[in-house]
C-alpha cells in the first residue's frame, strides 16, 4: 500500500494536492523555457535536451508532461495568438470607422510591435513548409486568417480575401525582415509609414 493510501482521507487529499501543485509548477517551468526559446528562434530549433538542461530537469520529465516539442510550442503559440486579438481589434476599428491614414499607421505599428518580441513565432510563419509540424503552424495561420477576414470587409474591388490576404502577408514578411531593412538604411518608423501607406491605398481605393 502506498504512503498516500495509508494516510487518513484528509491527509491523503493534502498530499495529492501538494503533488499536483508541484507537477503544475514543473510543467510551467518547462513551458516557460519552451516559450523563451521559440520566441527568439523558429520553433523547429527547439530541442528537448536543451529545454531539459536549461531547467535542470531530465528529458524524461519533459516527456512526462508533453508528448513532443510541437505540442508544447503549440500551447505557447495559442496563448500569444490570444494576445494578437488586440491587433486584430485595431484592424476591425480601422475598417468600421472608415479607413484613414492615422488609424492605418496605428494598426501597422501595433502589428510590428506585437511581433518584435516574438520573432521565432513570426519566422515559423515565414519559413513554413510541408515539413513544418501542422499543429504549430495552424495556430499561427488561423490568427492571420482572422486578420485577413477582418480586412477583407473593407475590400470591394477584386477578390476581397485575396487582396486582404496579400496585405497581411506583406505585413508578416516586412515585420520579419525589419532588421534587414534597417541595415539597408530604412529606419523602423519609415518602414511602418511605408507599409501603412500601401495598406491605406489598397483599402481606401476600394471604398
């Protein structure tokens, strides 16, 4: 009989609760390390051995809580894409209140700011291929699809989803290459203004 089983009922519940709380803390430690890594580099670069070493835990402990790395990364991505809804809300306000340059630039700046500390997740969208684990990519892609749908409402010429989707991917690729543009002499503010002007021209011309 286990030690917990020999305890009185109340004591057994307390012991089980402590074990559960410890397990939740361990799982959270692992998840935070996965998050730290996949925010700064493409998700495919995250390795169980590195996560285990950084947390002082064993790979076996990682696999006790997660079947594989993509499962943990997808959970991280889900949480961050919930936060991305604030950016999508700005796009909705832009469309609802009629497109103007000031609100368009505010939206583009929010888009850039959101991805500034999530470069690894952004790169996962950019470099996605048939070999990419679909669980992670699907989470990110769904967020971009929601943004595309919001912007498509303002498109009346051409194919609304096609135009809006092209604009969203323009923003994704530009945000992912912001440092390269800066090295080529384009300051961040200039990049944001340029993207806002393109977006405004594309949406305003369809009103």
